[in-house]
C-alpha cells in the first residue's frame, strides 16, 4: 500500500476506486458492497434440476453469478433469457454444448479463410523464407551450398506472402476473441480458455505461424469438456506442445538402446554400443508432472522426470517446419526398462511407453486433486475450500477424469452459490475486454485490434513465455498501473472510440440517451452492472469523476454533469465490472 493510500485511509477517505489498487482492499470493498446491495437479508433460493443445493444468493444474483462464471459475461437480454430458462436448466445445457446451435459465431468464422484450412496447406501456400528460398533454388537448379541471391521480383513475391501470412495469423487471434464474444456455447469457451492456459504454449516458439490454429481448433476445444486422459494425450502429441517444450528433439542417449537396437541385441545376443550426442530432453517430462497433472507437490522425484523423458523419446513431429503432425520414431526411442511413480514399464516396447506414462499420471490421485483445485479456482474462488476440492477430486477419480462431471460437481455446489463467491474473482484482461464487448453488444471484430488491446492490458494471446500460464488469482492482476490502464480503456470503450463499438448500437442507448440524468445513472447500473452498485460507485457515476485517472482525462472529464458516454466508461471501469 502506498503512503498516499495509507494517508487516505487514516483520514477516513476510503474509496473502492482507490482501494482497487490493493487486492485485499478490493475484496473488502466488494464484501461491503454485497452487504449494501442485499447480502444479509437475501432470501435462500434453492437451485433445482441438476442437484439440489441451497444458495445464499437471491434469484437475480444467481443469474448474474452464472453468467459471470460460466460465460464471458452477459450480453443485453442474457439475464432475462437465463431467468426464463431457469438457472439450473441453463447450466445443464451449457454442459452439453453440442446441443446448442451456434449459428452467429459459425457464420462469422466463415469470413476467416484460415479456419477452414489445415496447417500443411497454410504453410504450403504461405511458406516461411527458408522454404520459399529452397523452392526457388530447386526451380533454378542451384546446387546446395552454392550462393543464391533473390531478385527484386523474388523479394516482392515474398513480401506479398509475408503480408498474407500476417493477415492469416491475425485471423487466428481474432477468431479466438470472436468465439469468446459471440458463441452461445459459453461454458465451452470458458473451459477452452482454461485448458489453453493450463496447457500453456508460447506463440514465439512454434514450428509454424499457423500451429496455434490447430492447437486451439483441433486439440483443446473438442476435448475441453471430455475425458482428461484424451485431452492430455492430444496435447502430448500436438506439434505446439512437442515443439514448445522441446520433446520433438528428445531421443535415446548412448547409455540406452533404441527399439531397433534392442531387437538386434535380443536376436544376436550381443549388445550394441550406440554412439549418440543427443539424449532425452526433460523439459516436457517435468512440466507434464509439475504443471499438467500431479502438481509441484505431487510426489514425483527427479528420477521420475528422467524416466518419463526416456519413455517419451521418439515422440516428435513429421516435417515440423512444413506443418506436419505427430510421428513416433522407433529409432529415437529408449526401449529399455523404466520405472515411473512406482510403475514398471517393461523393456522392448515403443510408443506404448509414452502412452503408459500418460495413463499413470492421468489417473494418479494427485492429478485428481490438482485438476479439481485449478477448475475450482477458475470457477469459484482464488482459494476454494478443501471440502469442495475433495468432492471434485472424488468425482474426477470416480468418472475416470470426466471433465464435464467435475465441472458439474463444482457448479452445483453450495460453495459456488455462496455469498463469499459472489463477485469474488478479478477478471483477467482477456475476460475483462471480452465481457466489455459482450455487455455493449459490440460488432464482431475481424481485425487484430481487440487482441492487441488485450495484450496492452497485460495478457497477449498465447503470449506467456513460461509454461506455467497466466495467473488465475486476483492479486496477480490488481495493481495501480494495471487498474489505471483498465480504467482508461473503459473510458475509451464507453466513448465509442473503437470502430466496431459505436455506442449508438448499444441497446440501452435508445432508452437512455434522451432520459433524465438520474434515469441514465440508474439505467447504466441496470444494463452494465446488473442493477447492483455500491453507494461509492453510484457516487462516482453521479459526480462523473474517477479518482484514479488524471483530471481532464477521458476517464475523469471533470465536467459539470457527465454525459451518457461518460457514465458508460465509468461503469465499465468500476470495481463491480472488473470482478466476476
């Protein structure tokens, strides 16, 4: 806490707009806000349908809560639709996304040529420079090792390929944002975002520019609510993960025999003496256990890391730079006996060793706890209760890692619908920007602008250099600089400065643009904040001044009476909207 903030508190000048710079203070402000807007006297409303639980939230709060946690926030009319369908019925349908038509999102995706293409086809028509030059060398009969210089015409042709490649790459990022904003299968989008962060890869270290399209579209999304073992296996064989964590280079060392060498030994009785410079790469084996399954305290040893790496030797990519997929190379696989987490993996096998490792770690009790904890942290609270994690882990074990059933256990729990969970999560930049676009009913953005805005707020898509993913706890996202950036961005969105977000198309504009000022304040709170705002937030709206922003800026216009655009910007930057 800064000296200025300490002085403000000592002087009794506490404002949630300033306290938002401290996570602890923000949590306290929200707790106070909940009491103000109907916490202690709210009726207990049972959630029926999937599982009978008692909720501490009233009916309107339940609607806001499920839309905040199981979607990227409400669009205009969503609260009424959920209320009409019933909270439990809406959740049940979201658990089965295949039953939900997604016409609007699918029609928009058809505008992107990249989404109907394979990575191989994309690389073939948009090759990187080395492939482009090699093709020219072959065409012109230039021998390997001979000097080759591109002509001006060659450079112009490659510049056109670069421009097209950049445009297609931007379509991949825009498509991810567009799905989160437009899809009616919102829980699937939330869980896809969760798993892409859990199995985090870095865009700057991919075999091709288009590999992330396959990772999102073909690996993660189809399995986001399926069986964990299936998802784990698809990730382990994905070019994105194989390349990012270097397993595509992993091969048997000189101390151990490959599949072919082992077979020769058994046939001849003479053990070959291999001479190899490379060996197993431990990067993926370590992260597989530490980040993807068991967790850092999951009970594995360094010897387990080594043996997992040995079991996964030969798992590589076929023509990585050309967009090829997974291939197993027996000539690079360590075929000798290994022991992983107490399980013996016999000698003389091939790809089965890696599959056995995935079976072992996917069904380990520590994995059930670790995955249950992470999903509960995403959907319920930064520190979910041990009892909830235990119940979710039990479901994981009972159903052989059925993600849908683990999610069901969590979202039908008393903890999920508790007063302490309500508005208890701070939105990540991705969640914040997408929720803003949804509440304003913004036009679909087919450009990279929205993805770039998310990056400026601190969370570039596939931009985490380290494999631990972006943090899912509020204290990692809340600091004075980050909140000021959010507040300024909210003011820009409220003013309609972005080409795809004309405020005049926002459904509330027609109703409120000619209304009295008091009705505008009430209307903005209703449309943007679900009808719930603390007295402090209402006071900020009425005054039209954001204490975090410099006087005279878009977020703090210092006018006699704020305009409707000012009110929208202030509401979008409020503590209530920055939480879910």
